[in-house]
C-alpha cells in the first residue's frame, strides 16, 4: 500500500480523525482526502454563535485549521502548522453547514503552503485561510502498518 499515495492518504486521514477529539467534539467530518487535499464540514450550532448572533470566528478558524492539518498530513509524515492567516468574508449563521477545502499549493523539503476556502451550503465564501506547514519527525501511521 505504501506505493499507493491515495491509500496512504485515506489511512492517514482515518488515523488522524480517530485521534482528534477536538474536531470530533465540534461535529466536524472528513468528507474527502487525497495527497495534499482534504475537505471537511461542520454544522454551525447555536452554542457556536457570538454576541452578534453569527458563528464565532474561532470556530470557522478551527474548521479551516483542521482541514489544513488533514491535507498536510495526507502524505503520512507528521506535519504541524508553522503559521497561518485567515480573512473572514461573510458570516456563518446557526444551522449553516460550513465546508473547508484545503489544497496544497507548494511542498518542498519540510515546508508546505496550503490554501483553505471555507464556504457555506450555498457555496458562498465565508473565509480564506492560508497555512504554512513544517514536517517533524515520524509518521502518522507507522510505515510498516501502511504497507
């Protein structure tokens, strides 16, 4: 299986999700994963609203950050965020289903750049996120298990 990048990405994504109580607690789902790519979704709950009655930016950030994490770990190398930025474009509202699509833009050595677009169920852009990753020691799934 180690020669099949898609199979490795799926196994790495499944393994990471099982170890990710934060994403699970917010009701995030991993809807798609492939090398350098991940798509996650989350329904905006009433307890995610801020004082303006819209989705708190921290939850939107967390969804984007989770998609970023799954995309940059999809190659089965332990990879962490080194920095990121987010621009909020429109509010999320209670009941909205937000989708974060993370796409690898560059990967060189231990460093990667990923763009994440967050949209609502109507395809309206909610936020744009850019993350920079750094590869650290080890693998998401032990190499012998991924074979």
